[in-house]
C-alpha cells in the first residue's frame, strides 16, 4: 500500500483515504500517470520525506507527497 498526499491545487488528486494499492516496479512517474496528474503541474515530490525525481522507484509502504509550484509574495 502507498500513502499518497497531493497538496494545494493538486489536492483533488489525492486518492480516497490517502491510500493506493502498491504494484511492483512502479515509479513516481507511473504514479502521476495513474492519478491523472500532468507532470508539468508537479514541482516537487517527496518519498518518505526525501526529495525525489520522477524516476524514483516506489516500494510497498512508501509515503509520497506531491506538490505543485506555489507562488506567493
């Protein structure tokens, strides 16, 4: 099982209950595709609290945080 949380404008893509069934050989890029999130909308991804790339492999039990670019001033 993966714990997935999407933040700010991507919040609507967080799976129901924040959990998603794990499947072997999945990467962050595969996860984004499964959640229907356009890669261009993602600025930062953390896996288990560590900055990660789209090519980062995921393991059963991982916690994934997905963040958009956030502006402010």
